[in-house]
C-alpha cells in the first residue's frame, strides 16, 4: 500500500477514535457505558479507540450516528463534525 494511503487510514482511525473519546468525555461516561448504550461490543469499541481494529461499515455507521458525527468529518476531515 502506498504511504499516502497509509497516512490517510491513520487519519481516519485517529478521527474515529477521537470522536468516541470526545463523546465519552463530554458526557462523562466510560467506553463500557457507551458500548452498552449503542449495543456495540465493548472489546470492539475499545479496539477502535486504540486503533487496533477497524469497524465494519454497519458498525461505523451505527457509531457515528449515535455520536452525531458526520461521515465526511471522519473520512475526509471536513464537513460538520
């Protein structure tokens, strides 16, 4: 994979992780509480935050919808956060 693609994936992973952590901080909740509220496996959510694994498209959509974050922001770094 070309290095520019690797960097792009890192940016997406970073924004996705940051969106989850930011939401938890704003709401003063744990990742465990968030995982229960969203009905997303806790270990999976923890892995997304730590950038160990990538979510499926359906889980990605579920998480950003719940967090109120636009896909454009996560994928491209633009648009409404």
